[in-house]
C-alpha cells in the first residue's frame, strides 16, 4: 500500500477528530452542508441547462467544424495542427465534448503522434471556461462576469500556443 491509499481515510479522521475537539455535532454539520449543496445545485441548474442546450445545438449543426475550417489557414501558417483546431473551440465550452474530440484525434492519429501529443497537452493546459464561469458565478449569483471571461480565454489561448511549443521542444 502507498501513501495515496491512506490519504482520504486520514483526511476523514482528521476532520472528525477536529470536530470532536471543537465539540461540533458532526451529523448536523454534515446535513447543513448537504442542504447548502442541494440549494447551490438548484441555483446553478438553469445556467447549466442553457449552456448545455446551446452547446448541443451548435455541435449538432456542425458549428465547431465550420469554425475549425475557418481558422485552418491561420493554424497552418503558425504550424498548429489543424486537426486539433476543433479542440480550440469546444474545450472552453464543454469538457465532455472536448474529451470526445480528443478521443477521435488520438484514435485516428495515435497518442504518440505530434497531433496526439499536442491534443493531450491542450486538454491538460486549458479549461472549460464557459462551464466554469456558469457554475461558479451562478453559485454565488454574480450576473456580470466583467473581465473574467476574456482573461480566461486569453489563458486558454496561451495554453493552445504553449502546447505546440512544448511538444515541439520536448519531443
């Protein structure tokens, strides 16, 4: 057995021990937290339904493919594999959609190909920006995201560019 096998049980024991020292009713605290979790889930549900519906509609009409073909000359000019271009558009919106595109890339080109490696690094270095904003901003009832989305998209763009550079440098 390794350290990781004991990690979660140790955390549970430490929390339980701390609660006993503070003379906290663990069961009531757990129920209160569960109640807050359900309330938060219900608060963010409309945002998630809207986001998933829009993504599904855009994907079903081939919107991601159209966007990918539109930017292909630009990606080719900079040496970015155009096969990874659909990930640029779907990753900020949908983690499961991006995973599906990623699986297609890896099964078609192989995990050890340049394209497969770039896609792998992209998956690890970018975020599902719109999903994250919808969940977290919705949970705390923030209506105006202000600069959060542009800043997050710049971070994603940095991840896309860095993925190609890193794969070229390391492999």
